[in-house]
């Protein structure tokens, strides 16, 4: 006994507004779905099931799920709603799971979503944007194009901190032995140092201005000091000369 799955050349064009909240930010996203099977479904790859009003509605459900590349649609019923099963696989990749089922049609996305080719790590979620690009929305504690960088919060505390005024060139002082923290004591060399800028050279380097070299002001003792959170090329603190995304100095 032979089972035949009839394939009809049916194409569905689905458009959807996406983007920001203003009219200037909103754009139209289009997707083509090809009918690849009549009285047929793809099983074993269904990621969500919905009750819908039409095959267009089912296509919209697929568009809103970045992993969706096909869907099964129950089209034989005269009463509403209809069953819509969206899947994360195509029939050519698993022909054994493409089976005959009366009353259903199988549709495939013509062009894959951008997010199908992108991996967002560590719980990140891929989102397609109106400009034709994609972006990973990272879970808390991670950053990077693919959420591959873990953010660690570290801090140092110095007790007895005072900061002099302009007459004393904003000299920084804190208590000896008053350091507590987990990122290295790079504040130590700055104790009792004047603040150096490009137009006010107060460091202990006799032949150059450290602020000019670093393109940033700091309480320099020497230009090769282990800490400067203001550097133009990025904050530096102890061995953390790369990978610091933000830093704050708080005095109370």
C-alpha cells in the first residue's frame, strides 16, 4: 500500500509591523511561506501549539518565534478555531517525520530568519530588527555581541578619604592600611598625590606629563602606575587593563 502526499504550489505573503513606538521607527517585515504538503504534517519538531483563525494567523505566530521555520495548519474544519503547530525544523532535514495526516497542510518559511543562524549564549535572546540586522538581548550579568562576556562586579574601599581643593591641586589622601576590596590596591600609589591634567603637570615624572600620555587626568605618581579609571583607551586597574566596561568613584 502506497501513501502519497500531495504538494501544491501555494505561497503566503505575511507582513508585520515591527520596530519602535513612533511612526518613524516602525517598519514592515515580510515573510513568504510555501505550502509544501497537503494532508501532511511534520512531527517531532513542534515547539508550540496555538488556536488560530486562519493560516495567515498561524504564519504570524511563526514569525514571532525566532526558531520557527515551518508550521502545520489544520485547514479542513469549517468551524473556528484551527490548530496551528509551529516547528523548528524543515521536512528535508527529517523526512521520516514528514507524514500523511488528513485535514492538515504543511508550510515552510522561504527565507530563514536571521536569528536562525545566530547563537545567543548564556540565556540571551535573539531579536530581529527593522534594519535587517539581528541583536542578542543578553540576560542580566552578560554582554557582548553574542552574550559571551560575563560581567563581574568588583569594588575597592578606602577609609579616611579626603580630597583637597584647587589651592592644593586636589590632592588625594586616605588612611594607610585602610584598603578593603577584591580588585587590587592600585589606589595606593595615588595616596598623597596631586591631580595631574594636560595643563597642570603635578606628577613625579621629570620628563613627561602623564595626563598627556594617557589623554586623561589622574592622581599620578608615575605614568606606569597600575591604576587610572579615566584613560581615553579605557579604564585600567591592576591587571584589569582590558574588559572594564564602566567604573565609578564615590566619595562620602
